[in-house]
C-alpha cells in the first residue's frame, strides 16, 4: 500500500487547459472519492494518476516515487473501469488470473491469489463460468477480483457502477466499501453520483471546471460547504437557496428578499449590512409551525414511506422540506415553516463563498 500525492497537476490539450493546478494528498489506506458533474476533469485526473494520460505540469507521487514518466504497467496500481472489460472466451478463474500470467507468475501463486480473491468476493462457485453466464453484479465483482489478485499499492475506480441498475448499485457500493475495510488498500474512486460519494468515502474531493472546490469528509462537506457550488452539489434533495440582502438593526439580523419576505438569522451571523447574500438551508432543517414562521404555498407532496418531501413556493423560489413525522400535506395549502437558525448557511452572492460567523 502507498500514499498518493498530486501536486500542482495540470492537463492541457493544445491551448486548452482542462486541469488547473490541482493539489491532493491521499494518505496510505484512505478511500477518496473524486466527484463532480460531467466535464469537471475527475476522470482525466484519475487517468493521469494511472498513467493513461500524460501530465502537462506538476507532479504525481505514489508512495515516495515520482511517477510522471513511469509507464502505467510499472506504477503498481490496479484499475476497475465502467466497462468490465472481461475476456468472453475465458472463465472467471482465467480472467482473474490473466494479469499474473502475463507477468509470468508461478502457477501456484496465481491459483492462491485467485482463490483468495474469489472467497473475498463470494465468487468461489462461479470460477469455472464464462462472463456471459454471469449477472451484471457478478461481472463487476470479477473485474474487482482481477484487480485484487495483483495486490497493488493503489486501487483506481472509474465509475464502476454506472452500468448497473439502481438496486444493484446500492448493493455493490456496500460491497466495495466492505472490501476496502478488509483490504485497507489506498483507493481513488471517480463518480458523478454524490450519494455514492457520501456513502463510500473517507474523504471527498469536489471538482468543478478543472479545479478542486473543496476537500473534506462527507459530513464536513454537507454541514459546512465552502461555497455555493459545493452546497448545491452535495445533498439530496438539494439545499434550498434564496437570494436577498443582509440587514442588521442592533442585535437583530435577517435577509430581506425582493418579494418582501424577511428570512431570520442568528444575531452573530457573518456579513455586512446591505451585502447581497444567498440564504441556504437543508430540506430536513425546516420545521412546520403554527401561525408564525415563513408562509409558503405547497405545490407538490411526495410521500416516500420513511419521509415526506414537500415542495412549496416561498418568496418567489421553490423550496423543499423533508419531514419524518406523519401529518397531512396537500397541494394548494399554505404552510408556516421555520428554518433551524443554527443550521442556516449564508453565502456571499458575488463570490459564492461561505460567510463564516
């Protein structure tokens, strides 16, 4: 196992720069997820770490070794792709051991490693089947088994669950997390799905337009987003965001919206009187109240069983509330809501940066 260090890394295609000086330090044994929308550069960065893309600037280290000029096959990494890339004419056993055979490993070593990986991934009874005889989840496990037998210093995952149905994705992400807890191998995982990132990662790297917006644990990103992009990207349903002007009067503080609604704040909120801001609160941090709070009009109600999602109009913006208690909600009704003031997020409207108290 080894740490991975990305230092001031850039990637250019001619005059077009798509990765803009990224710095990420990944300790030995950590599971890090690179997440962001399509085109943000996360897969390109992963491919540079893997040696499948040339590095235009900066340094990539695996352990203490600079690997900028080291061929992919010599970086001691194993990669699991979105496409399983299994050989259809080979059995599961042969697919899993193929990379070791290419390296001319001893037959006994290959058999031992394949058997161990098969036990870890519950593939023992499938070793003599061919890929066409396997389900999608079983094929993905074979692809992971092929990576495990190499006993690499680093695992690289490039959206490995994208081809699976929703239920199987949930099962497989649990299996991958359990696998990491068992093997303790440094892992870098790319996905555009923020739920995958939140549930699997030790730390998340949020990327956007070739830069890193924020690095932190899942709950750090959820509870203290550094800017509007991170706040809006992390969390499902998404955070509620309403624009307005920060107002102060003595010890009182609030955000005045164009629609004439005053959004409450704690008195110690950051920012200057008259500053254009964005007022944010998570859907689960809204509380229904009687005859006070913020008057909203219910537009859509979505019961999910454990929770009820209520979409409503407030101050010209659509907001979402998530409520766990069983109560009657109906479209067209009015509802008084109060945000939990200690959970409100305030952002500068011009820069998008979080205003810290």
